């Protein structure tokens, strides 16, 4: 699996960037790219820095997080990575804020990708109130 980050405002031509790689024997698919932000996550008794990824409501082809409680992302609702949720005491049904924008935690999930703490619907990730520092 390969993951990378783009500078804010950069455009990616998947065919140019990964054209040859997509045809290498053993490569079965790809997903993304998706917006990533480092956001301040707050809730009563919680104040933490989180890496938040914006994903579609539809299932992705590669590295789909596995929901272990609740449901998958939708507008106004986020999914929190299970170990991060456990550390912070965050559960399904709790309200959190990402950079001051409020969300309901509608799911808890595990992922095999790079460390992701919060997954938001891609519409929320594009909202300027949601954005934190761009990924390095």
C-alpha cells in the first residue's frame, strides 16, 4: 500500500503519477486521493490533535476501514478510529468538535492504513471550518 500527501491546492493526475504502477502484477486496485487535515478534537474532558481524513459515504476499493460499532460516515457524523476512541473515552452517540465544527460520533472503526484518528464525510472535509493544518 502506498500513501502520500499533496500540498494544499495541488492537483493530482493519477494516470501520470501512478500509471505504470497501476499495471504492475499484483496491484489489484486503488482508492483516493482523499483530503487530510490535522484538526483539534474537543469534547467535554477531551482536547487532542487528530488526523482527520475525508472519505465518501460509498465503500472504497482499497483499505476500507472496518466499522466495529455504529455506522459508516454521513454528513454531520464521523467515525473515530477504535484505539483513539478508547484512549479518549469517545463512544458512538457522543458529540465532538473538529476545529470548532460539531459532529456526532456515529461509528467506531479499525483501519490498516497510516494512523487516522477521525474519518469524516468528504463534504465536511472540504468545509473551510473543518480544515486544520494540511498534511505534511
